[in-house]
């Protein structure tokens, strides 16, 4: 009886200790934007495995996003899985059909790319790698999907970059890379902000298979850097409004007609 009571008291102390750790970690994330597993373990006097469990709990609550070696602050955005409207569904379904049933997938693009998460199969052994915190958070809400956030600096748009992110990405073996892009130059160059372009080049260089999800859009080429061309991808899936632009550069793209 005494042992049972003692065990209950120990369990209560452990539970309270876990709650205290969670609040301490959340406060550090809020103030610093990033925490490291090793630093937290030393600061809170627990093992690194205990900290990793704490980070998993906090991520499931939407209070952080796990990254290589630690965790980062989630973007200020809805944590719900984005929904697809009827007009967008055929395009994203065609892209989802290119994803493997298992392995590691790299997803990158602007905020308009997040609906792909809603089409990820949960009956897989799939790891999603992304520098975008909105994509990482949405994917973490899908049962059966493991998410690897790259870490590093976080921009105002919620994208990770910097030497830490590039080093993490370079060490990964990527089965499929999917890049979402809006528009290109007359010669087929795909553009992105410089920090994003660096990451995309690394991802494309280390991928077994590459897919471009292409829609027409406008951007100022003076503010962006080329990371690839339309001919660099194994597969190009494009919306029907991009047909003229894409066919001028490659003739094997797949075009998706979207409902009007």
C-alpha cells in the first residue's frame, strides 16, 4: 500500500514536472524563436530523449515545429489543414499522384502550395521535409506523416533558410522533390528569393526524382534569383493557362484543366 501511494506521488511529481518543462520550452520558443535539444536538456536537467518527447507533445499542440536538433516557433497562421476548392482540386490531385507511397518527400513553394497536405495519404511511411513552417504544421496534423523541419533562420513569411537549413538539407536523401512555382522567364528560368533559391538548388541536386508544379503568375525578376529551369525537372505538371509558356520550352509537360 505504501509502495502504491509512493508510486502515485512520484507519478504526480513527474506529470507536474512535464507540465513545467513544456511551459518553459514554450516560453523560450516564444522569446528566442528556436531551441536546441542539447541546450534544453542541460537547462532543465533531463535527458535529451525526454526533451525530444516534450517537443513532440508541444508540436502536437501546435506550439512549435520540430526542426533538426531542436524546434522553432510556428508561424502566425491557422493550424488547420488547408482545404481545396473545386477549381484547385484537379491540379493538386495530379501532383499528389506523383508522390511515392513511402520514403522522403521535399515540398517547397509559396503559401498557395499548402493544400497538397490535405491529399497526402496517411496509409504510408512518408517523411515530409519542408522549409515552410505552414506546410510543416499542416503536415504534422496528418496521422502517419513524419515531418522534418529544416531549422535555421525564419523569415517573416515563415520560411526557413540560412546555413543551418542548407547543411541539414544537404545531408538528407530525398526520394522526390516537388517545387511549386508561379511563372518563369522567357527562357524558362524559375525564380525565387535568393535564400529560397539556394535551398531549392540543394534539394534538386540531391533528389532521386524531381517534380515541378507550375502555374502562371507574375513576379519582379529584379528581386529574385534563378534556381532551375523548366528543363531541369523529370516531370512538369502545369495548369492549362500555362500551356503556351511551357510548350515553348518543353513538349512533355502534363497539363491540368481546372474547372471554371
